[in-house]
C-alpha cells in the first residue's frame, strides 16, 4: 500500500509538531497546548513521543485502508484534517505560548506592559 500525498503531508506536519514541541518544552519556552498530549507528557518525553506517533499513524492507517472503498471522501477528509490541524496548532500556539487574547491580558491573567500605562 502506497501512501497518498495527503498522508505524507499529515505525517510531515505531525513530525514537525513533535520535534518543535520537544525542543520548545526542553528549552522551557512553551507548554503543550493539547490537554491529552499534556497528560502523556507528564509521564516523560518517551511516553509523549510514543503516544504522538501512535495517535498520528492510527488515523492515517484508517484513512489509507478506507481509501480503497471511498477514495474521494477520504481525500476530502484528509485535506480537511490537514487544514484543521494547522489552524488548531497555530491558534493554540498563539494563545498559550505567545499570550494573544482579546482582553489584552496574557493567558495567566496578568497585566501586559501595554496596559501598565493605563493604570492610575
């Protein structure tokens, strides 16, 4: 069974996410935004990597197996998955690690430097 282009793109995104997460967490620059993966990260990097790879390849296996029966639907679902993954990743990264919110406060709720000039 050969992998589709969409599967290869999804694998590349997941591996990039995994490597970036490990580098940023080891450097104490970021935290894991996915609560499920954060749970596994509490058990160590090895468990985190194993679960990330498992949760990456199981859906891809299901998609690739299903492709023989409904190729058009699978292609649409894979492309939707890629778009959703990238959007969720970007949103979580910006919200949790960069601290962008609507109220001008970072995630922890403390006042940002732009708000200090407005204080009495």
